[in-house]
C-alpha cells in the first residue's frame, strides 16, 4: 500500500469551485482498481496551536492506493485528465507526496 498527500492551493476565492469539481469526480476515482481512499480535507477550525493551517485557499487530498501501478493508472485515467483540464485555471500550485508506510 502507498499513501499520497496532495496539497492543492487554489487561486484566491476558487477553493470551493475546485472542491465542487473534485467531489463530482470522486466516485469515478473510488471505482478505480486499487483505490482504497480518496478524501479531500480542509483546516479544522479550533484546533489551536497543534495545527499549522493550510489557509482559506488550500486543501489536502489524502489518498491510499494498493500499489504504485494503481496510482500511475489513476494519474492516466481519462476522468483525471478531464479534472485537470477543468481545474487548470483555478489552481495556483500543487504539491504531491507519494509515501510508503514501510519505515522498518
């Protein structure tokens, strides 16, 4: 299994629109072979000093995939290409971290 943390920063005021497009695309992602989780997340209000806020224009996507082949197929899927095209002018930056839980 692998984990993916995608940090998305929207252009000012565009986060809600990106999340709307993402949530419409989410069922197709969850139906992909090897997709174990695909969850957008925003700052939790009131977390206090334990939190480093993402801010009002940013969000994370927390993903789990069965393996790297499943993630690569996801990246090449037609619905992800359509998502990228639909959000291209709304995104200021994107950072993707692909991680393994194997730390031994």
